């Protein structure tokens, strides 16, 4: 399981969503999504569409969000 630096999309509130840096992301083929970790954040699994391994060009531009999206895996 390789760990990489990643940006994660958060949907936000009234100000809209944004990409947040400082996460370490890893993926194993046994569970869905990507495990995201950060010292001041509770580790969890999120869908791949919420994670970028490259710095986004625009921090407020959302990724392509699927219809009826899953935001977090339990």
C-alpha cells in the first residue's frame, strides 16, 4: 500500500467547497475508496473522486461530482 501526498475536496457550507491540502492518501484493493489521513483530522475512507494527487489549478473549482454521490465510506 503506497502512501502519497493528496488534496481532498470538501463540500463546505455557505462559502462553497474547496480543496484542502496536507493529507496522506493510500488505497488497498480490499476496501472501496481511498484512506485519507492527517494529524488534525479523523482518518476515514472517501471515494476516489474526492482525492487529487496533483495540486488543483483552482482551489474552489469542484471535481466532477457524480449523481447521488457517496461522500464518505463507513
